[in-house]
């Protein structure tokens, strides 16, 4: 297991234990980019007083990585076409992917979704993230297009990673689709 996964487990397992054995809690977990560990805020909800009983609310964990009842198997992705080529009119090199999706969870159909494309350099450094400016409506099947342009001619090899997400772009609804590309490459 990677050290990041081990660190996350050491944080989340005690938190989950607290949630299971304590009275109702409201927990907000935020993982900030560039930090090693998430920021956790736990607040006790609705303490009872002698004159007023506590409201009954289920214990829940609110996190930017979870969507109620949906998981990363709700949508499957397959690469239709991709390219990383120099533009002919404007300066720069364009990464463009057409990705076919298939919704396996009926709760997602006719609901808003989004998609994120992350571009990584060969040293696995994230160099660009792009997504739809606003959500789209999910069909049973469909094709999404994501594209970005780089002016840096030194980027000869990149890896595009596409994930379908909830509308807020916080919870993944698909497993990531990884597409390694070399400048000049077209995949049909």
C-alpha cells in the first residue's frame, strides 16, 4: 500500500469508529490539494437538555468524495478516440479525447453529471485539469469530449486521466480512464 493510502486509513478508521459508537455527529472531511492529511471538523449535533429531548437524526459522514448510494461503478468509460497533436491555426498542442460512457446505475440516468480530464507529465506531475463548465444530463449511453491545449513544446509525452463525476465535480461516478499520449499521436 502506498504511504498516502496508509496515512488516509490511519485518519479515517478512527473517525469511522467514532461515528459508529458515538451519538449522532456531523463530520466534515476536506482533503486539500498539496497537503498530506485531510482537515477534519467534528461537531456534536442537537444535544438534549432536561426540558427538550434530542432530535433523532442518523449518523452520517459528509465528505467531498462520497455521493449517497452512488459509487465509482455507476458509469463505465471506454476510449473512442484521442489525439495529442500540434494545432494548425493557433499555437500550441492539443489533447482531445472522445470517451464513450455507459450508465449502469439507473439513479444516474437523466441526472446531471460532469467529467474531469487531468493531464499529467511523464514524472506524474499534474499539469492541467479541465472539465465541463456546467453539468450535462446523463443518458444510458453517450460520448463526452474533453480537450485542452498546451503552448509548452517541451511536453512530448502526457497522460490524460478522465473521470465522470457528480455535478459538483467532487465525487467520482466512474473509475478513471488513463490514456498515455505522445505528441503527434492519434488513437482511433
